[in-house]
C-alpha cells in the first residue's frame, strides 16, 4: 500500500510540474519525517481578518497506506465541497484532507478540477 501511496505522490507532483498554477510556490520538507509537497501563495493577504505574508493552497503528504491530499480552499470556502465529484468527496476525511489510496485517471481529473476551482476562488479573494 505504501508503494501505491508513493506512486500517487509522484504522479500528482508530475501533474503539478507539467501544469503549474502560478503564482504558487512549491515546497517540500515541511513535514518532519514524511515526504510532502505543498503549494503556497507568497502574497501578503488578509484571511479571516488576520494579515498573513503567505497562504497555503494545497499539499500532499505520504502517510501510512495513503497519500493525504490537503486542500485549503475546501476549508476557507465551505461551499467548495458542493462542486466535488462524489468519487472525490468520498475520500474527504476531515475538513480539508482527502485520503487517496488509489489514483486512476478519473480521480486525477476530479483533483485537477478541484485545483482549478480552488485557484479561481483564491484569485477572486485576491490571495494569488
């Protein structure tokens, strides 16, 4: 199962590298002892009345038996979950974490659509 999780991380990183969502900055090494990949907007913004120098968008963390897909737009924009495909929504295990155990073409499409929608929401708020 861990090999499948690692393979999913590699595939999703390849998708992000092939079709980057500027102006996000990719980071790794943010989670001690785990393989991770994160996308941040390094723009001074105000979120929930608090000023920030950057804002988290999405990330992946290889966990035991799955890859955690952490997607902040679903947390900051609660209505976001209404646009998810049922196959993706079934993987939501908390407010903003999806547990991905198997990655197929359909799920890649659903993740890609969620990223595009989330990017639009961030752009509307001036966060990117």
